[in-house]
């Protein structure tokens, strides 16, 4: 697998901004806006899960802003591999939460919608795992920054910062937010055409 950092960037194709035939709010531009938002949230406020989830909701309007406040609060315990323990990557949990907001049931009795969203979540999980060959925060950190870090250890956290961890994790947030948003848009397009 090529170095994953080689593939992480905020814009896929800068020429879309110079091409007048590509209108405002095109899919490509929205995906870039989502990637930039996720990157900026992570760099400014920290918290990969909430950065990905917020960026997607800000641009795809999955739930109204007042309802999203509760989703945001709930996502605050998941960054850094769930409570900064290095387990499931927070970018993945943020993406899965966004998929749940987009397609999940509103009531426990809606088992059909639950089954559908679980299939979608599995598809995205597999897509994530295929791209990064890993879904655990500590293993992704090894690929991104060269080693795994214990974020609860002040020396490890300082080393992560010195080794460019904040920038690299922000770029990962951007990439995963883009992937999840594109996935959501494509599923919605398929659903509306059927």
C-alpha cells in the first residue's frame, strides 16, 4: 500500500475552481468543503469523531442544528479511538454516526430501517478498512506518525505533537469526512432514483 499520507489532501482537483462549467455547490465542491471543515475543526478544536461528524452535518444538513447539538455532545467521548484509548478510529466512528443520522431509524420499532442502516454501516466500514488496511486508532497512528501513542501519557502526547500528529490526524479527518459524505450522497442518489 502506498504511504497513506500521499493520498490525504484537502482538495482532489483544484482545477474545478477555475472551470466555469462546474457550478457552485457541485458534488466535488461540496466534498472539498466538507474535507476542509473536518480538517479545520480537528486543527482548531480537536476531537476526530466530532470533527468528521460536524463537517458532514454542516454541509449535508442531516439533522437540524438544534438536534445536532445532542449528537455533537454524544460524539465527544469517542475521539482518539474511544476515550483516547487507541481502539476504533474516531474518524470512522464519526463517519458511522453521520451515516446513522442520514439513514437510521427514528424509533426502535423500525427494524427494517435498522437492518438497512446496518448494511450501509458495514459497507462503509469495509470501504474504510480497504483504504487504510486498519480501523484501530493505534495502528493508524503507526502508519501516520510512525508509532502508536498513549494520549493519556503527557510525554507521548508531546511527542505526537512534535512528530506532526495534529496535522496528520487532521488530514485523516478530512479524507474520512470526504469518503463518508460521498458515500451518503451516492446512497441518497440511488434511493431517489429507485
